[in-house]
């Protein structure tokens, strides 16, 4: 074998080794949980404890008992497990990377450095401002304030000046993310509800329906060479539509994240779940709103008048003074 043939053979062998290594890496990456998978997670996030601490401060958790022990329980907060999409930034990058390759039932504690979590503490973000920029009721240490569009916490108020820390409260803290993978989520309705819950911290009722509807579809198009106008021939065709229906409760409608971002949230869900549209159904129950208030008022009035009282009130009415045109009433009802 010539030197040239030997060199070609060596190159072919090297290429084969590289292909085998790529195949092994591909097989390994295909095992376990992968980016894009929907997971249901239980987790607790704490600051990394200091030298004199047994454990750090609880930052977030899906366990109500943990929140109660930490004194951060909130009756309006949903402490149930969260649905996240791996690799989509729903958790810290370090946690995303750790989840890949894991299996249902696995647990782990991931340390998230401060610069990845809420940033390093910047002493330049502790600034002196005029106390006039702070509402009188908030001129005390620890008060959360917004000044010139920035959120911060009051450190001191002396005379007409105040020191305000505009760093995030957890700036400079490393975190421990303690998680358990409960299950892979395959049901699209659960996925949709979970995504909305992640955005809004509340999970509405949802359903997915597949309907066949008639739509006008372009079957042929001709462009006029002189004017550039396009003449389209259309016809009605039956088209399958996959729709997500969301029951928007009054609390959800008042959620600022939903008010300002519902278009983006809907687009995100449609893209992930191959949906054609999202339909938001407004739900009004008897517990609130103007109609609820009026109902309560009427109920109170009704509760104060017994049957005999109503009969007496009716006896006092002179029916001759009541002017009701029956035909006119029927016409109005039909118009409605």
C-alpha cells in the first residue's frame, strides 16, 4: 500500500470513529428527559445558607407546609406542583441543563450562582434621592417604592434625603433549587392550563375542541401583469379547526400579566400545542361585580319583607294608576 493510500485509509478510519462517537452521543442525548418536554415539578428554592445558618431563606416553593414554616404562605397563592417546558427558560439555566437526561421520580439540588439568579449586588444601585419623591406613607426603612420607574427599598430617611436600594432583594445571593420530577405531561389540555398557570400564578379551566367549519379558501390566483393586482378565485371548504377555550374568571381578568400580555401568551400556547385559535370565555358568577352587588341588595330587601308584607304593599297599589300597554310590552320583548 502506497503512502497516499495509507493516508486515505487513516482518514476514513478517523471519520468512522467520529461518526461512531456522534452516534453514541446522540443515543445518550435521546435517553431520558429532553428539551421541549413538559414536566410537572415539585420544588423549593432557598438562598444558600451562611456559616451560621442551618438552611437558607425560602424564596419560592410548591409545598404549602414549607411556605407556612417560612411564614410566606398566602391563601391566594397556588402551592401545587408547576408545569414547565424544559429548555425554554421557565427555570434557571442551571436547572434546565440538569433536567436533561433525568427521569420521572428523580430528585436533585442544583446550586444557582447569584449572577445567574438575580444578579450580583451593585453598590452603585444604592442611591440618595430626595424624600419628596417618596410618598409620605412610605418614608420608613424597608418600604418598597418606585422612583422614576425603578423599584427599590428604602434604607434610611434623614431630613429631606433618603437612601434607596435599587438592587433586587436577592441580589448577591446564590440559590439552592431542590426539585423532584413528578411526571411527564402528555395531555394538551393539561399543558395549556400549566402554561397559563406559570404565567399568571393561577390555573383556569380550559378545554380543547376540534370543529369542522366552512371557510372561504383561495383555490386559484391570477396577477394582472399591468396593474399588479391579484384576482383570487375562492370557494367554501370545510376546514378542521383546533381551538383552546379558556374560562376567564374575574380574578384572571384583573391580573395585570394577563391584561398586558394575553396576546403573547395565546401565541405561545398556540405555537407549542398546534392550535388554530384561542377563545377566551368571560365568566361572571353571582359573587361579584355590579350585577352581583345588585343581586345582594335585592336579596337583602327580599329578606326584610315577608310574604304578608308584600301582600300589604300590593294592596296599597291603586291598579287604576298603573298604565301598561300589553301590545307595546310584547313588541319590546320580541325586539330583545
